[in-house]
C-alpha cells in the first residue's frame, strides 16, 4: 500500500491535468473559429476534422489492440451514424458561430452535457428525477436569458438561425456522448477514422452548399490548424486519458467550466462586449449542469 499510494496520487494528478487541458482547449473553440475569418463553416469543419484525424493517430495506435473487429451492420452504424453525428456537431457549431454572436451561440452549444444527462437517465431508468429536471431548467434558463432580447424584438433573423444551429450542435454532441457509452464500440480506438469520415461528409456538403472559394489566408490556416490539433486532437486524447484516471467521474465535472471559460476568452479578446447577461447565463448553465449531475 505504501508503494502504490504515491503512484495513485500521481495518476490522479496527471488525470486532473489532462482534464483541465481538454477543458481549456474546448473553451478556445469559439475564439479560434472567429479567428478563422471568412472561411465557410462547412469547409472549415472539413479541414479542422481532417487535422483532428491526423492529431488523434497516436490514440488509434495506443488502442489498436482494444478494438475488436466489427460486424458489418455495427460497422455501418459506427462509421456512418457516429461520424454523421460528429460532422453535424462540428458543422452546426461552426455555422452557429458565424450566424449568431459567438458568446451566445457557444453557451447554447455547451448545454449538451445536460441533454446527455437527460437522455442517459431516461434510457437507463425510464424516468427523469426532479433534480435532473431542475438542473436542466436552470441550464436552459441561462440560454434563454441570452435569446430573450431576440425573442422580444420579434421576427426571425440570422441570430435566430445561429441559435437553432447551436442547439442542433448540442443535440449531436449529446448523442455522440451516448454512443461513447456503448460497450464494445471502442470509439477511442476508431477516433481518427471517425474524424476522417466526418471530414469527408462535411467536405462533400460544402461543395454544393458553399461553392468554391479562395484559399484561406495564412491567419485562417493557422486558426484551423490550431482547432484541429487542439480541441479536436490533443483535447480528445487528454479527455480520454482523464476519464480513465482514478476518480475519472469527478474529473468529468470539469467540463461544466467550458462555457464560463469560453465566454471569458471572448470578452478578453474583444470579440464579445462585456454584458451582465453573459456571466449570469454562464453561471446558470454551470449551476444547472452540476445540479443535474448531482
């Protein structure tokens, strides 16, 4: 016991550091998408997912012995359905950030942990507890606080489309998280292939919907490379490592800090103007997420 305790503590600290790194990288997504400039969202998604596929190759190499061969039907579901969820999540998120204010769209997207909890509890228990429903209500009241001015102004605007796409991104991430819980699918070992297929899906959709555009500027290329290598590369590796560490379930609660950090980064960078609604909405989303988790 005296020999194993330091090793356990070191593993816990390493897992906490990995989780914190993933949270910070995910919180940078809205700021990096804004830095990408005029790159169409689907084209940006295709390039970012391609970079993420390359960045997660070490994950596939490390887990190559864990992934058992898949039956044909299951392979179609994973590489077709799960890849489509990833493509929808990333594409809808990037599109929402281009149509609505970045801080508001990001907060709506990051309500996905609450949606995941609602779906997971319903699937396992066939009921929703008052605590989970109360937490979900708090989280969505934070999102509603940001959307309310648009609703009171009346009419459908580009911002409304962005808000709806942010909700679609949240739903896709919640469903993807459910897929990660399916025994035997081993999505971590198949991550590069999933991201590559998702890149092909968004790239194919980009051609008819967005047409042919000029090559991205050097600054935009740097931003999309950072997106692929960071939030959709290193962060996914780090999060996988964190959840496998001792007390991994507790470390998972760090994900609730993402909307707060994302809002803070946008305000500090001058992309979002300081507004009393932003910290209040972020606090409600985090409070609601923690309440639902409890």
